[in-house]
C-alpha cells in the first residue's frame, strides 16, 4: 500500500532541509552583498549618513576599488552558511515535524519563524561580529583598521586579542532583530504566499507568486527591523574608549543614545540600501529555495 502524503516529511533525512536552506541563503546573498556593505557604511556615518547610495558607492569605488564593495564577502558567505542555513533549516524542520503536508495557520508560521531566527542568530553571532568589522574596516584611518584578511583570520584574532566575550558583542540586538526578521521574512513569506494565492483565486501562482510574496515580506521586515540593525551595527563595530568602557552597552541604551544624539530618524539611516538588500535577498533567496525544494522532492519522492 503506498504511503500517504504525510509520510513524506518522515522519509526525508533531516539534513536535506538544512542543505536546501544553506544553498538558497548563499545563492541569494551573492547578488546583494554590495548593498549590505553600503547599508553598514551609512549606519556608521551617524547623523552624516544622508549621503545618497550612489555617491557612497562611488566614494568607496574611488578609494577602495571594486573589491571595496565586496569587503567582508567571506564572512558574509560564512554567515549565510551558518545563520541563513540554520534559520531556514530549523523553520522547515519544525514545519515538517508538526504539520507534515498540512498548511499551518498564520500564527504558527510566524511563531516558527520567530523561534528559528533567534536560535540561529545566537549560535552564529561570532560570524556576525566578524562580518560587520570587515565591512566597516575601509572607512577607518589606516592606523585603526583591523585588516582581517578573511573570516577565519578575523574569528581567530577577535578571540586572541579581545577574549571569547567579544564573540558575543551585540548578541542581544542580533537575536532580537533575527527573531523579528525571520518571523516577518520566512514566516511572513509563507503567510503572504498563502494569502496572495487565495485572494487571487489561484490565478497568481508559480514564480509571480513567489516574487510578490517575497517583496511583501521583504518590505515589511525592512521597515520593522532597521532600527534594531542600526543598533546591532554600532554595538558590534565599537572599540573600547580610553577608560575601558563601551559607548553602547545594551539594546535599549543604544537605541536611546542614537536617537538622542543624532535624532530619531537616524535609526532609519540607510533604508534605501537596506531595503534593496533585504528585498533583493528575500526575492532571490526564496526563488532559489523553491527550486532547490523541487530538486529535494525529486530526490526524496513519496514512495
């Protein structure tokens, strides 16, 4: 007697969800990395960050060349293979375990996204710290640059020079941001895909459905998480002051300090490149994800 559709998730090895997640996250990222770098640079400009994205890109090109726009790529790739892999893999595994082939409700999708994002961010924070520092290095005076040559050098030097605690710099805003991001991006994409398909009477399907759902999720999560991302960037890139203290000590304190010193709108600094990065990555990641899922379905069909 053939197995029921609900046996499909049970037959599929657990590593498949993580392999498709890592592949989709990395594939989507390679197309949007320069926009993430521009976002980081704008956030670090503070109140002076109203420079246009085009001018900022031009300035980086003049002073650092094309490679300047891809600074930190090795760390970004490592981030997608850790954080991106875990958040997508955990989400898919939770969906398979608790819902099999059934379509979860919106609250369940958002809740699974929340949990998967926070868990993934906590374990991948050392890579996140290294990425932010590598992307920000080019804006520092030559004498102050850290000059991490790659992700592995950066990870080693952070631990050797600053201690293990430095690996968890900014972990609070990183985890909080990731929970909100994954809830709205991964869970939100799943919700949007169901709702758009239903509202269109099934007329929007396939790639158009994937793109419209991804853009919806990408815009919502970009607007909701940019202040958290700004705080995360400031906390992870800071160095100790001469007296040994840190300017940014916690998520609430960092948000309040930035708003008080630079104005509340500075928390939304870099929205253009941030949405281009977030929306672009969301679209490309889920387009790749849908194709990789088809490959997984063919390799592990219902028997």
